[in-house]
């Protein structure tokens, strides 16, 4: 049965303010118990704090973020370990946390600029997947929207899937929709060969229209179509995606976890967002999955 957890980018402000351990205490008190570590470095100190939270609060770290090979520091200054150079440390961290899922994301748009580049990347990801598999770990690629662009009439993510054999996929419901595809159908398609173990869950909302911009005096000032700015990230159940259908698809393909996240908060705190997620998912009948 697909378990519902939290991806740590939603918790970065709290972690910066009160630390990993106390943040995990708050997460557990809300009713969440499954965590994916992303945008938080897998340093020995951080791993120790997550392990302490696991032991004390029943939190389970289920997935961690690594790179296939060295990458530049992200905008938050976090350096992810990479499979090429840091395999031993990755395995040690995962063994300490009892975690078997590794994942990577945001490789850079140049890698998906052509079918040839995608196939070359698939080969490197497959090799990294084999190295992790030898240590009892699996490896998933997490796409955003640019990976769904077409090359020679074929969607980039399908090129990546067909050009690889070992790599798994951590699909995100919002980014599938933003890429012009259907979440439930794509989860079933990519999971048909057992290649989905983890997923991301965030809803896709149409924001409020500022009707004043359509008054005669303002219409003349409009630059482009203002309606393109209405698309928003949303808590589960606050947008238009079929959340039960998505969870059912995850169950059917044998996925183990689906992690909540929200890239923009629109003035709400991270714990307000997570509370809305929790309340809505409980109302849908999923309390026992969190």
C-alpha cells in the first residue's frame, strides 16, 4: 500500500530555525512518519540527526537525493553526494537510516536538449543504477516539465525510459500536468515494468483572477496574456488533480511512497501547508497511509 510522506524542501525554513530533530518532532506530531531527504546535505551530522529522530519519533527516512556525477552547488549551496565519487558514503548513510531509495533531479536543461543527449544520459544513469543495486539500493530520476518536451515526435521522458533498463522514475503529479500529460496514465505506463518505487504529490491549481486588469483602462496596458500566470502549486485536494486516482495508480504499479511538496507557498507557512495536506488526505480516507 502506497505510503504518504513529506519531502524536506517543504521543511527547510523550520530546519534552518530549529534544526532537523525538532522539525521532525513537529512533523511526527502532525501525523506524518515518512520522509524524503532533498536539498538537505547528507552530511554525517545531518544523518545522525535524522537517525535520532527516527529512533525517538517513529520517523522513517525512505529516500535520499544524490547525483549521478559531480554537479555545481545548487542555489542553496548544498552539495549532493554523487554515485561516481561518493558511493561508499551514500551506502553508509542509507544503511544508517534504513533507506533503500536514491533519487536525482534537475540535471540541467542541456542534457534534455536532444534525443542523443537524453540517450547518453540514460546510459550514465543506468550505470549508476547498477552500482547502487549492487549495494541493495535503487535509483530514480525525478523530472520537472522540460523533460516532457518532444524530440523527433517523442516525449523526452519516454526516450529516457526506453533507453534505460535499470533506472527507475520518481514522477511528480504537478509536473506531469505542467508537461501536458495525465498523471494517472503516465504512472501506470512507467510503472508497468516495475520501474516506479517513489512518487511526488502536489496538486495543480488555477489561481484567482484579478478582474480589475480587464477594465477598459487597464486592458490597454496588458503586456501579453495575463492568464498564463494563474497556474499555481497547491496542497493535495486544493487543485484539480484526481488525487484518489493517482494514489490508486501508485498502488497498482507497486510504488511504495508518495511524498508531498510545494514549490511556492503563496504566503502560507510550511506547517500550514502540511496541515491542509493532512486534513484533506484524511478526509479522502488516507490517514492510515501517513
